[in-house]
């Protein structure tokens, strides 16, 4: 994988903080890609929990914000590549909304690197593993979400 | 065994205590929910009375042998599940998908009056249908089932992190239970299936699929981009390992296709647009301007006894000369042409990119046939089909990109497809293999296998093109047979002779005197005087470098998806794998299906295949495509959108977002509200993801369900 990122599987153990990452992925590409990663026994850190939707177009910006409000340390939205959407163009519409979420995060002082939208196709199992690993590494570096502190 | 028994016992005790204890907790949890979603009443009529019932969820954890149990603590997951509010029954089993596993669900629904089922096992993309059926057999609505994926997305990807995967599985169960509590009864919509099918591409795969569908009594539209049918196979001379003449075995099929009453053939045509869904695809075919009328078209214009009869008088007078693509550019054709004498349909075509409209052909055709229309335009034809098969085939990889072999730089380096035409009796040289530089018969011919295949340099293709080994063996046989004293040298990495009678064929060619050199060709240089070629390679068996002087080099070039494949697949909503081949629904168990219901794959467009495999896959695709048509109706998953009218402000933003034009604004009680046409809605939820008023209810992926899943993960952990 030539894309920039930290693809080293982070260490885990007692005393090491583990982030909570909410994944929201589409059924046809990224969920299938994640399944393929399983079939290929691609190993990645277990800090992500997936909610499956039929299309990233279904993802309301409020779902992402709800996850952050609930204390997620990171959110990953993943769908089909542009032009490959099972429903023609849901991922374009999702991407537009997700840009909006990123802008909002910046303006409320929440590091927008905690949120990412990626495009992983049904044949990109290895890419799914790399994406999750990188997301986990980035969020680990950023530390626990400040919202968790507010909530306390 | 003992451990298992103990677990079961523990479960039962838990179960007993549960019945009394946590009910209060449930009520507390559930109480605010109805207030927060008044839409329950406004939601579609399918919302049964059971929704008001207290949720009673059954959780089943699957071991999948050691696939899951080997990487996590199943008893811990099960015990955790039993502590979750709303969970009434928990169990585990070695293989939940087995008959005893499924009957556990059936029994538990009856014994414990469950309202929802959660199975923590593999991916819902694999076994959701299985467990939905089991849920239905237990007397519940099949959509009251939710799956927690603890295999593909857990035990298999965290194989050495027992604690991490156990925690993740507990969360996955909690998230699934949260959704299961809010699941509703849903009823699939049944739609009729149009009694017709479409096949895109009329190579041997497309022809076979169309013939099978037609034989099953299904009206089939066969669309081919070229001017005639037959595809790649019609360009080949002989086929391995039987050495049948390719044209001889293919032309009867071509004639059958042309003659079949159930097949409507569109050559020189492309798919322009596809709308609709399984059972009801509306396909627009672009019939490119051909400039020549078929007898039928002529009759429609009132020209009695007119139209093209393939006489070729026009060809004789046309002054424009162009390279013939069918002969890989090695033979001239006119601006009005047919690919080869055996074409089906036997109708000439004008290449309007090179035609100068001199009108000589019109005169030659005469006043009786009046077949030529120099002003003809593209036509658009709309057809309705129930299912479609893509058989778009392949192109040769542009092997000149591998500059070290000098294709298109040295005259005597040719591709295997050019070799096929040169050795073919109907080809440009009448079957005499000659060197392009001087027309001499070669005496030493080098074959470069894996030319661009199994290439990880980034220039070529990483995959095996699968039939190059075998046709190169066949080429070696052909030159030994046709040119006395000529020696073939095959530079190979591995000879992959995997099919029926293939290995035997390999031995036969070895015995005939072909030379095999195990080594990849490093580069090829030309002697500028003789135009002979120096092939440089490492003989890895003898462990020494080779510099072989030959007369002709044949590159067994890799194959790649046909140039137009990407456009066509997007029209039909089919995905592709990383190398561009079309993606099957399942690589092993559904190789002809796609993730778009009603669209199937045949032949090489899915992956490289030789002719027997291509024909087998075409027959498979035809059989699969005929099933919905013979059934007459299909069930659509009921993931429709609907409008919660009291929340709808009638802004109409969703109407513009819908890619299927399924939404519209209607007047109701003096104000505008959105209305869904269910038959058009495919359930993507793009409208529901945007609605500023939260007025759109997406069946099975409702906002309360998704929010409950997020809350269950992030807030539920401390319970």
C-alpha cells in the first residue's frame, strides 16, 4: 500500500489506552471488503465496532455527531468508490455531508482527524485492514476524545 | 463436552433468574423510547401490534468449529449476553447454521415467546437468509432477526488477541440486541418478472447464454458492439487440446443465433441506459448508424425485396482502404465492409469515420436492393427485460508497454492473436505463417509466455491469464505440423496445463520436438540487417544465460477486460475487482451472480477462462437468469422509505436526492408531503440520511435503530 499512513499494528495490553472507534459502512462495498479481510485473515486492531447500513447515503450527519457526543474517540465512514455506488450516487451525497461534518468539527474545536471517510471496495480486503489500522493509530495519537471529559 | 454441558447449565440458571429480575430495568430503558419516536404510529401499516410488546430477545452464539471459538471466549460472550436488558434466552452451538442449530432458534421462539433473534456468527452477507428462514419457521416475522458478525470482522481478523476479540464480540452482541429490540415485522414486496432477458456481448459466452435462454422459451435480446457475432473465438484458428477448427465449431452456433425465433439480435449496438430492478429492467439500446439496411428494415421503408444480401458489390467499388481490425490490422478492408466471409448477420456496415460519402456504393447496390443509406443516424430502442447477462469479454493487453520485448518496435515481434490470424487458412496470408518484415517462412520461432501476465512490476497484470500456456503449446504444434524443420522455443515460467486432457497435450508437444526453456525473457534485440531477433533470458534449469537467435517472436500477451466494460458495468450497477474483471456475488458459490439482483455474468468478463469454462459459465448464467423468469415473480427486500407525514415540511429536498425518482410531493390535507413509490424505491436511504425534519422512515435501517446501535456501543459498555 503506497498511500501515506501508519499501518503498524499498535501494541495492546494492560495500561495501554484503547480508543473507541465507531464505524458506519455500506453493505455493498466496505462491509463486503471487511468480510474479505476476514476471509484473507488480514489482522488489524480490534478497536472498531461496525454499524452496517445499505448505503453511505443513509448516513445522517447527526449519526456521526451522535457517536462523538456519546464519547467515540474516532468515527470511520466507509463506502464504495465514486462511480461504483450500488445505488448510483449515494456515496457522492454522503461525501458532501461528511465534508460538512469535518467543517463543523473544526469550528467546535474537535480535531477533524478523529473523523474519516474512506472508500473501500468489496475486493479491497487488505485496504480495509490498512484503513482501520491507520485510523486506530491516528486516534491513539490524538488521545481520548475531549467530549468524554466534558461528559464526566 | 463436559465444559459445554456446564455452560448450558449456567445458561439455564441465568435464564431462570432473568425472568424475574431485570424486567424492571427493561421497562425503564424502554419507557422513554416511545416518547422519542411518535412515528411508530405513523410508520407504515406493516408495523404490527407486536411492536408495543416488551422485547424478548434470544441470543445464539456460534462456535463455527474453532473458526470463532478458537479466537475468543464463547462462554464469556454468552454469559455477557444473558445480562443484557431485554435478553430472555441465550444459547450457543457448534454450528448454528446446521439443522440442529437452526432448530434451536425455532424451539426457543416457541418456548420463550421471543420477539427477536440475534445470532452471533459469521457475516450477514453469508447466512442472514438462512437464519431469517429459521426465524420464520419459528413463527416470527423473518425481519425480526439481526446478526452480529463475530467471524469475518472479529475472530478471523484478531486471531491472536483473545481478550480484544472477546470484548469486541460482547459489544457486537450488545449492538445487535439493541437493534433487535427495535425490529419490526416487514413484508417483502412481490413484483412480476418480465418474460424476456438480455445478453450483452455475443462472443461464445453471450451466444451460448442467449441460445440456452431462447431454448427455454424466453425472448432474448442479444446486443453486440461489433458488426457481427462470434467474438474472440471467431478470430482463432484451432482450439486446444482437441485441435478442432475454431470457426468450424463456432459457425453452427452463430447460424443458430441468427435463425432463432426467440433471439432478437442487435449488432453494431451498445447499451445506452439501464433503469429499473430485477424483473423490470428498462434498457435503452443504441443502434449505431450502420448505413446499410437489413431486408427487414428495407421492407419497413417500403422497399420490396430490398436490403443487404451480402453480395459485396459495394465493397468492390469503395475507394477507401482501412486496416481490418478483425485481422488485427494485417489485411485491408474498405469503408463499407464485413469482418470475414462467415459473418452473422451477413449485412455490410459503413465505417462513417472513414467514409467519404462518394456514393459509389449506392450506385453499385442498385435500385432494387437500395440497401445503402448514407444519412442513417443512431437509433435508440427501448426494451423491457426481466434479467440480464453480461458477457463483455476481453481485449489483449497493450503489450508494447513492456518495452523490453520490442512489440511495435521490431517488425518480427507479433502477438499471439496476430499469430492466430497468420496461421489461419482464412487469414490474411491464407494460413502461411510468414515474417512480417520480409514475408519469409520462419525456421526458429520463440514464444514468450506470461507476456504481461503474472507481472508484479506494475506495468503488466498480476494475474495469470489462464489460457496462454495452452494456446502457446498449440501454436508450437501448429508450426511443427505446417513448417517442416521449424523449431518452436517456449520461454515459460510454469506450464499451467490444468484442464481435461491438457497435461497429456503438453507431453505430446514435448514429444513433437518443441524446446522448453524455463526462464523469463529479459529483453529482445533486433539485428537491423537480417531483422532476426536475439532473445535474452536466464535458463533457470541449467542456470545459465541464453542468447537465442530466432526469426520470429510470438508474445503470449496478457488479457484485460474489454475497453467498454467499465461503462457497461456501471449502467447495470455491477462492481469490479481490483484488476477490472467484473465481481461475482460469491467467488465459489455464486460465480455467475452479481450483487445486483437479476444481473448475471458469463465468460471472461468475470475472470480469464478458456473456451470450455466460458461455455460452462454461460450455461450457468443462462440457467440462473431463467429462474426468476420461470418463477414469474420475485420478492424485493422491504427496505423501502416511507414518509412520517406529521414531520414532513414538504420541502422536497429528498425528491431531488433520490437517484430513482421514487419520491414525489403530493397534496394532503391542504399541505404538501412527500410520497414514496415503493416499486421504484431500492432502499438506499439517501433521502433518510438528509431529511432535515427526520421525517423519513427507512425500513430495517430506521434512525432509532441506528442511533440505538451507536448508543449501545458507546454508552452501553458500563451496564
